[in-house]
């Protein structure tokens, strides 16, 4: 699953090998793969399944992370930083959508125009 997800995002196999297979225990490898897959799922949601947008985000410097996300993802610690950032962005968007939803009149929530 991780290899297929990486391929969709244009991440080279050798980059995955560094993160998932270089001198780590099976438990650490499993943890890194799970972090990576969670990142892929959140990116998919945040980019509305637009792979090109996700690819660009991974390769562009992120002021919030003070690094290029894909570069950070070469270590388990970096995977954790990227995942934490994406979780925070996802939660912020969910709060904003919820606030917008609550601000609309009840009739609009039911699909009727006001």
C-alpha cells in the first residue's frame, strides 16, 4: 500500500527505502509506514483528491514546517512533524466549516434557499 501511495505522489522508491528500511526494527518500520499512510490519506482529503496539488505541496518549502515536507519525510521524526501539521490543518478546516455551517439559516441547512 505504501509503495502504491508513494508512486501516486511521485515519490521515488529509494526515498521510501531510506525511511522504511534503513537499519530499523520491524516495529519502527511498521510505525513509519503507518505515519506515511496517514499523511497520504490526509493529503488526499485536504487536496480534494487532486494528486498534482498534493505532489506540489510535498515538494514546496512549507513556512509552517520550516522545511520541504518531502525532505522531512526521510525520517520517522520528520514523518511525525508532517503528520502533526496536516492534522492541525485538517482540524482547522473542520472547525471553519462547522462555524460556516452553524452561521447559515436553518432553511439553508436543509437544502432550501433562504
